[in-house]
C-alpha cells in the first residue's frame, strides 16, 4: 500500500513540476496580453464615445474640455494596449501606464481635497 502512495506522490510531483514550468513560461505573456486587450477595449469605448464612464472622466478633470479629454485618454489607452499586446515599446507603454495612474490618483485626491472649497462639478 505504501508503495502505491509513493508512486502516486511521485507522479503528482512530476505533473506539478511540469505545470509550474509551463506557467513560468506562459504566465507573464498571458497576463500582458490580457491586460493589453482590456486597455484596447476600454480605450476603444472612450474613442467611440460609448463608454459608460465618459461623464465620470469628464467631471474628474472638469477644468479641461471634456470633448477631447475623454478621446485623448481613450487613444492613450488603446496605444498602451497595443504596445502590451505586440510587445513593441513596452517601456514606453509602462511609462504611459504609470503616468496615467499617477494623473488619475492626483485628480481624485484634488477633487476630494478641494471639493467643498472650490470644485462644484467634481467626481
């Protein structure tokens, strides 16, 4: 009985090692491509002006013209997504992504801080 359990554990360990090697090879590219597809999808919705968050984005940066801000953000998201999917200009895409995250965080902080004092159309 113990011999059967040992053989089963060896087989399970071998299978686990093979799965880990596959995931190590495929995991990061799969994550990069899936995030790229999401960026392309969400950016495309903004470019086509059918995004449900267009008003939220426009109200967050209300001091800029909403007609081009939402479209510009959509174009930037599509470009980041294309860079991630095609593996071209990855460092530039990461820079765009990081700057986008920083800008959104800053706008959110600014709206919460100055909402009662100055902002009337804030998020």
